[in-house]
């Protein structure tokens, strides 16, 4: 290969590495934040009410005998 081709390949590589490092530096999250933190409070309002699929007579029929 000729010298200008090698210089062009090295320049493209250096620019690519520099751009990658610059983009990763911008996208770094702020320190102290926990990405996988579990919320301590869960919203319990606005949901659908749970209703059993059986009525009182079926419940008595299928209950285990003690």
C-alpha cells in the first residue's frame, strides 16, 4: 500500500475512536444513581377489583373435608 492510504486509514481510526469515547462520555449516567433500584412504594389505586370465580355454594362443595 502507498503511504497516503495508510495515513488515511490511521486518521479514520483515530477519528472513530475519538468519536466513540466522546459519545460514551456524554452518555455516562450521573454517579450515585442506582439503575436497578427497586421502588419502595407501589401504586395501589386505580386498579381493577379482584372478584372470585365462585360463589358461596361452590366454595362449600369444593372445600376439603376435615
